[in-house]
C-alpha cells in the first residue's frame, strides 16, 4: 500500500471518530429530552414532542453504529463494507435533513403542543397532583401563569425547601410560570436541534464523500493487485 493511500486511510479514521463523537452527542441530547418528557407520558399531547426526542435518540444510535461499521471497513480496506457504509450514511443524511426541516418549519406547532401538555396537567392537578408536582420540580416553576395561580398557599413542589408541606411567598416569588419555563426549554433545545443538527449533517456529508472516494480507491487497488 503506498504512502499516499496510508495517509488517506488515517485521515479517514479521524473522520470516523468525529462521527462517533457526533453519534454520542446525539444520543446524550436525545436521552436528556426523552428523560425530561417521559414523566408526562400520560398526557395525550406528549406524542409530538416525545417523537422528536425519540427520533434524535434513534438517529444518534444509528450514527454511532454506522460510524463503527465505517471504521471496520476502512481498517480492513473492505470496498463492500465502505460502499454499504456510504449508502447508509446517505439515508442518514436525508433522514436528519428531514428532521431538521420538520423542526424548523413546525417548531411553533411543537411549542404549542408542549403548552397544551402544561395546560392539561394544570387542569388535572386536582385529580392528579403528581404530574403538576413533577412538572414544577423538573422545570423549577410554579403555577400555570405564575405562583399567583395558587392564591396564598403554595405547594411543596414550588420550592426547594418547603415547610410543613407548603412554600413561603418569598420562596416562590422568583419562580417563573410553568408555561414560560417550558417555552424556554423548547427555545433552547430547538436551537440545538437546528444548528447542531446542521453541523452533524455537514460532518456526515464530508464522511459520505470520503467513504465513496475511499471505497473507489480500495476497489481500484484490489483490481491492480489481481493483475
């Protein structure tokens, strides 16, 4: 194997490790979103929000596995494995772009879905206080539109150090409303999905091009060896 081809192969290894890191980041981000939303799975409106988080998590797992397959193909100089890797990577590229476009276009609709979840949890608080308590603890918020929604008695979930099952006014005054807290959560995460997603897609596009070139060069090298 010539020096140029070796350096090209080494460069490809680094590309695969970068993809592995991207896959791990997607898995981590998707897991955080899923763990945040899963506590409210009993509310019907969670489907839209939860599906986005699950798709991100699944894509992260697939990216990780595909990157590993690409590493094996590059190390073994297997043109078939690299070609398969290129095809799967192309499918991933299209899937991720579709997800990014969906979030970009329908982010307001998804945010409205999250707000409906909060509204439903608030409306059901008298029959199922656990969901509202979980929401307030998870997002460090109090009340639907603010602590004033509770009148003069504030539940223990509205503060970090309740006394006798309730919180004092001074403890809840700094808490935002749950609607605002959830909106802030989505605004932060939608930006990550958009721009980090575009970054990961760009890395995968470069990896796809390199994989195609490497597969072609490996195939040509094997043909020359047969003559």
